[in-house]
C-alpha cells in the first residue's frame, strides 16, 4: 500500500471514531428519553431521528450543505462567531458521518435500555439512589452489551458513508477524501486495481467492527 | 403526631378496580406487622406501591409518623428516594450484575467504606448469609435470594418496611420453613412493616394487624385473630376462608346467648355481635373449631352437640379435612392421628361438638 492509501485509511477511521465519539453521549441520552419517558412530540422526534436511515444520503447531504454553508443559518453563525468553516473541510466529513450513523446508535441503544427491567431501577430509587446514580449503576451496566453493539454499528456505518459526505465535504484529496469517495474517484479514473485495494480494506474494517460486536455480545451471554 | 401510616387515597388503573384506601392506619408500635390480605387483583400491590411512592394516587393523603408523604390538595409528593423505606418486591429484583455484598451495600452509598463494610457484614451475619458475599444473584437459591432482598432493604435501617408477597415465589417446603422464620426476623428488626399476601396461612402466621381487601376496597381491619374468627360480613368470611357458612334464624336471645335454628336444628352461639332485633343470620364456623367424638361419647361442656355422618375425608398436609352431614353440611379439620384413633371413614357416625363462642353470627339485614 502507498502512503496515500494509508493516509486515506487513517483519515477515514479517525473520522469514524470522532463522529461516533461525538454522537455517543447525546445518542444514549436521547435513547434513554425515548425508552423511559413519556413526552409530547416523542413520535415526531423518533421519526425525525430515523429519517437519515431511509432518506437518500445525498438528500441528507444537501440539507447539511444548506444548513452549514457560509450562507446557511448554522454555517453563517459559526463563521461570524468563531470564524469556523465547516463545508468542504474535515469537519463536514465528521458531521456527515455523525448524522448518518446517529439513527443506528439511537435505535440500538433504545432497545438495549428498554430491555433493562424497570423494576430494578425502581428498587434502586427505593434504596435512595437519584436518577443519575440509577442510570450509571443499574441502567448503563445492564444495557452495556446493546450499547456497545450500537456503538460499533454506528462506527461501521460511518466507515462506509458516501452520499452525504460527497455532498457536504466534497472529495478534496488530502483534505476530505475518505475510503468510499476515493474508491468512487478511482473507478471513475479507471484505476480499478487501486480501487480494489481500498475496497478490500473497507471490507476488512467493516468485518472487524461487526465481528468484534458479535463476539462481545456472545461473550456477555455465556 | 400519629405514629405509623395514616392514609386515605384513590388510585385508578386502566383495566383494574378503582383502589380506595379509607383511613388505613398501621399501629405505631415499632414491631407491628400489618398484612394487606386479599385475592389477586384486589389492589394490594398497588396500595403498597402508592405507600412506597412508586405510584402516585389520583387524590388523597398519605402521612407517616405525622410527616406528609403525599397530599393531592397541596400537590405534594415526597419522592421515593426521600421516604426512607425498605421495599421488597415479589420477585426480589436483585441487581443481576452485582454480587450479594454489593447488592446489600447499594443503599449505603455515601457512607465511609469501613462503616459500609461493617453494616453489610453485620446484616449478612444476622440473616445467615455469610460466605455468599461474592455470589451473583443468579447463583442463589430462592430462599437465599429472599434473604438478600431483605438484607438490602433493611441495611440502612429504614423507617418502614414494605414487603410484596415475600414468600410467593418460593417452592412449598421453603415457603413453609420461612413463614415462621420471617416473622421472628421482622420482630427482631423492630421496624414497622406492611406486608402483602393472598395466602391465608401466611397472613395468619406473619401478621399482627389484618386488612382484608377485595376489588380495591378495605373490607375489614383488626387484629388477625379477630378478623379471621369474626369476619364482619360474608365477603370477608369467604376471603379468610371460613369453611362452614350457614343460613339460620334467631329464635331466642337470653343471658348473652343466641339460639339459632338451622334446617330445624337448634344451635347456641354468643349474641355479642348481633344487633338488637336481628332475625336472619349467617353462622360462620371454622373447621379447626369443630371437635369430633365417637358415637355416644362422654358428656362435654360444649353447647352444641350434633349427630353427624362422615361424607368424605381429604388429606391436607399433616391434617385431614372432613365433610360431615349433621342435617346441614359442616366441615372439620383434624390431625391424621385423631382420624386414625376415631377410625373415621366415609359413612361413619360421629358426634360433632362446637363451643358457643366458636359460632360467629353475621346479621343478615345490615
């Protein structure tokens, strides 16, 4: 493998790790709210969060592009307040990966939390534990397996993201190019052998993430 | 300040009866065990959960030792964390990922490690759980799980202990053994306790005070023996399992004794619970209060002496349940040895004795 290829693999994996880390806390918090609380507008939020699963990724990318571009509402604010550019930078890559893998994390985490017997949480409350302590000592350890699976799933999804990334981050070599966008580019240029190398790496990474997730779940059960 | 629980509230549940608690008081004496007793679906567990603060009643008030825990008028509800209760649910709900010692120490969060350790050790020793510290709940027997749940609930010395069907998820031999054990443990603790059960034997063996519930309502409250021997009405008699309930007419009342005619036979009972002028009555006779003699046996002090024919015998643990015909149906409960000595079998003729105080009269038109 060439240094360029290594750089792309490292960048893509790094972005996937970063985006997963970014969505972990808010994703688990939202999953908890969906699993444990009854509130107005819950089904609306649920649907909204699930949208990137079914929407063409290109459309999600387009929406992000409009929101985070320098003239978009969020992008404008970020630029005028912090002098931050998002679109067509590595930040846009992390953003696209985060938005696209968020629903997978939330859904898996939600069902993991729902599987925890609420009676155990209630007993913890009768023993004097406040809501934070109940979450960190009862809910979290008992949902650990599912939460980990959800995290790995989100990571694996982020590794392969293409449509939203290319819209909002483009394909700028050395700046925003990821495994998927590079493979697309290489095939366009007729460099199939290079594309195959990267495809093989993608396969290996995705396989490893899923396999570790499965293995962790099996180990917990026995 | 009135000690113990003082509660009156209403709780509605989709698909269940409306639960109405009227003036529930659980004596103030430290070791009083109050049993909420009734068939399944009578709302016992919901009542317990309302007292614990795990459910919120629609309206009413709950006070403990004069402190307001819930008051719908004031919009006040003390969160469960601050009621300082010990709650043991029916399935014990031990934390499956924590070992026995950590389960028990859960409520001691914030105490110094030394203090925590010594309290856990002390409680475990008291309940005979030594050596099980490192076990996970899944590796314990039902009886051990029950004691760990009790240890976890009492280790921080709560002000009130709430137990939901504490023995119902155990196998029969363990349940029989723990029935007696649990009461003495609870008395040693000296924490006022409210306990829910649908099992009559459990209610009688564990409780001081009995609250009989049906369809979400409190039917009768009083000392256990009073409620079981003198049910206030037929519904309570049915729930506490009075074996013989007969219909009769009062023909004479004199010197505190009532003469009641049942199917043409005269029986004598105490007249104390009868309102003046009562005529139609129900007679309640518990099977264990019926004494059997061999035919033509010696004279006895019991007021009621009836010639009876044995209809059927059915074993019940160490006892034998006997159905008799004395001109009306009557049930008796005897030890097996007594049955053998009397050579009882279906068709045998015997004499049944019932003392006047053992016939409880419930007036019909009340």
